[in-house]
C-alpha cells in the first residue's frame, strides 16, 4: 500500500499544532532547559523507531550530507522550541506566537523554495502569502 504524499503533509501539520499546544502546556510547569531535554528524548525515541522501521523495510540509507542536514534540522528545531517555551513563560499569548511563527514558516518556505530549490512562485502563491501575512497582522493586533 502506498500512502499518498498529502497524508504526510496532514500528519506534519497536525503534529506541529500539537507541538505548539504541548509547549504552551509545559510552559511554567518545567524548567525550559529540562523541557528541551525531554523533547530531545522524545525525538530520540521516534528516531530509533524510524531507523528500525527503515531497516525492517530495507528503505534505510544515509549519506554524509544527508546526515549533516538532518542533524542541523534537529539543532534548529530544538533552539526554536526553546525560544517558543521561553516566550510563553514570559507571558506571550499562544494566539499571538503560534500564528506569527507559522507565517514565518510560510514566508520562509516560499523564499527558500524559490532560492534554494527552484520552486515555481506564481501569482496565486504570492497572493496566498500576502493574505496569510494580512491575517497574521490582524490576529496579532486583535489581542488584549
């Protein structure tokens, strides 16, 4: 059975939303550096399970550049998660921080997609990004 690519996009979206919710819930209930340690443990468990699954299905392979980029991804997501938690601990509203972070991902995705991966940026994608930025602006201005 082949799982459609869109299913993985939905899975990613759901897990990133849950990540934000869990970070907010842990805010103020745990030292932020200990929280980062626990997140790393969770990521390690998923990583080991993925590695074992890849070996079991004989889909596992690795290159030095691929490994380096994967490690860099873990490094930057850890720093971002720590910043997220510290922002929440200092009183930043969830409904402010989460949309702002996510629109940054949208804009970064468009810019890096175009510059690094030669993705096609058409009028509809640009219009979507502009509308997304406008919605984030309104969401961040509407808070109390």
